[in-house]
C-alpha cells in the first residue's frame, strides 16, 4: 500500500503529472541536462514496464490507466 501511495502521482491528472515532472527536473537541476534526460527516461521506462504498476486492487482500478498514459506521454 505504501509503495502504491508513493507512486500515486504517476496516475494524477495530466496537468498535475506535468507539474510534478517539472518539479523533479527542478530538484535535479544540478545534474547536467543530457545526463538527467537519460537517467529520468530509465526511471520512467522502468515504471512503464511494470505489469501491473500498482500492487493493490484499488490503485490498479483507479490509477493504473492514467499512470500508463502519463508515463507514455513523458517518454515521448
């Protein structure tokens, strides 16, 4: 349950997810942009490939679809 709560932001509304991604990028602004892009893509790829992403039925039913759409958008 705690892991699903932690990953809930991935299944947020698209506007909030984009805001979150910008916040993460700001947090890591000290990392060279080309390195940040590669490493962030690896993290997002990992989450996108998880089947299912969420472990609890509640999160699978309420967040999974949107999370996968958000991740797919971020990986473009």
